[in-house]
C-alpha cells in the first residue's frame, strides 16, 4: 500500500501552496486528521488516493483509536 511508503518517510511531498510535509514525528491523532481531511492526498498525490468514506473513517478513528 502506498500509504505505508508515506508512513515510513519514503515519499516526497509535492509542493502545495500553504502546505508542507508530514513532520518526522507525528501523533496518530494528527496523522488521522491529515488523512481524513484529504491533506495527505494533496501533499502526496502519487501515494495517497482520495478518500471516499471520510465520515466513516472519522467515526472509526474517534470510536476505536
């Protein structure tokens, strides 16, 4: 899965206006926020596909993580 590449730090963020890259150390909560908001897709479009189930994912993260 390409998301694993991002998690391991093996992907380079694309330059996006007002954006940045994921810091070397990030909490699981922050990573979930970046993922659910679509920010990871904007930063790493070659590695992270757009989300289709954001509401369900946010619910699962809030409920189970």
